[in-house]
């Protein structure tokens, strides 16, 4: 859940826009490099949404997202049309805006799906410690719920203040295990050899967890607050902070990035390589008539001092007025991340293109 905060900032900044029924489609793609606590990954996703507003105070929205997790095997991208490594997520929300206040409830569910990725694991051989290539298989489902409370000063002049508070709960039921383990010469390696190595050496908690191939239940709770100030009518400055809590050590679920890929509402902004402890994000939005640009920088701290994440994001959006009632928005989003884990620094990135038609 790298950027629940980015969605919150955009919502707060758009709180005073006109309401209308609409449809949306967004395609996104991204990749990450391997770290000590996360295999490398590549993915593409498509999100479609329908928006219904029975009156000026209510909005009902349904989002459905399909994510194809290619793991670290590029050839898997060609199989996007198949069911292998496909993850499905549905989110239903209801929003009520009585004047300056707004209230929103969101429920989401991702049914059980199995994905695979590749990683490297150490093992003990007669020649000493060697590295093996292993296939990591993850099976799991996710349920989520969120409640949003927002306040907008409702000023129509050059200055306006919006405040948004969000509480989110994500529950992951996951089983991860290593399969098809081979050394660099193509010889099979047994789980016992890896367990023997970890019995005499310090292995990471992620690897230790998947060796047991046990089903785990992890609950993640996110408390988020956002304040956005409009200046001179066309510029918004915002600050967002989020804090993450867990019902147990999240490392016990295994490789968190594999468990969470495609299974949270914020995934289109990129996966979190490790469980987050907190994030802080300043942002700025400027409108040049029909053109809008949003820029943000997020600093995130991982749990147990595992490392940090710094992500810069840019969104560019253009809106056309097609008729008295209808509007078309097209947008692009680009983000680049620099993660530091256990002294190792890696990069990752995401790209998204979308369009929304309202009437």
C-alpha cells in the first residue's frame, strides 16, 4: 500500500468539483528490483469504474481491477489474457456530502488467487554456502474496509481549506512456499538443505516464514490525515501523513510485497516492498485552465528499521467540456521510487494512463 495518501490528496483537492455520473478506465504498469525482503516483480493492471449519483448529496461507485503479476519472468507478460497469475479486486463505496462535510464508506474484496515469482535463497552444500534460484508460490485473498470523513470550508473565493481523515483495515490470508529450487548448475535443491543452512546462519524472517508453508492471517490498519489549502483559486498545497499498525509481525506472512500485489485499492500507485510504519507526503496541484498538474514526494519508513522509501510522483490531467453536461478527462501518472533496505539501494517505477467520462 504505497500510496493510499496520494488518493487521499487528490480527493481532498477535488472536493469542490461538480458531481456527475460517469465511467473510468485506467491502465497501469510497473516493476521493482529484488531486495533481501522482496523478489523482483513486474505487473500490468487495468481498472474500470462506474459512478452513479442519484442526487447532489450521494455518490455510489464500483471499481473492478485486474492485475497480472508477471513475477520476475518477462515471458509471463505475454499471458495476460490467461488466468495464470491474474488477481481480481472489487471495491464498492458510498459517499454522502451534506454541505461542507463528506462521509464515505468503502468495502473491498480480492478472491483467492495464486501467483508465482522467483527469488534467490542460500543453501548448504558439500562445497559450502551457495545460492539457488527458487520459485516462490503465493496463494491468498484479501478483504478491506475504510471510512472517510472530510470537511471543506466551502469558500468560493481564492482561498479554501479541505481536511480529510481516513481509517482503513486490510486483512490478508496468505500461504507462501518455495517450489522448484535449483542451483546455478540446474541441480535440484531440497527444502531440507535450506533449513539446514538457516539452522546455523541468520536467515531473514521472510525466508524463515515461507519454509514452513503455513497459512497466515495478517491485519493491517492505516490511519491517514490530509490537509489541503487552496491559494489564489488555482493552486493547492497539501500535506498528508499515514501511520500503519499490524496485528502481528508482518514479516511472518512471508514476502509482504507478493502478498499485497494487486490486492489493495492503492496498488495502481505501486507496491510496497516491505510493510510500512509511516509515510509523510507534501504535494502541490496547479491548474492552468483545463490542464492540471499534481506533484508529490513521499517519505516512508518500513517496520523494524528495515529501510526507507522515497517516491516522487507526477500526474498530468486535461479536461474537455463536450457539452453542457458531459466532460472528458484524460490523465497520466508517473512515479519513481528509491528504496533503501539493509544497506542496499534499488529503484522502481510505475506508469498509468486513464480516462474518465462524466455526464
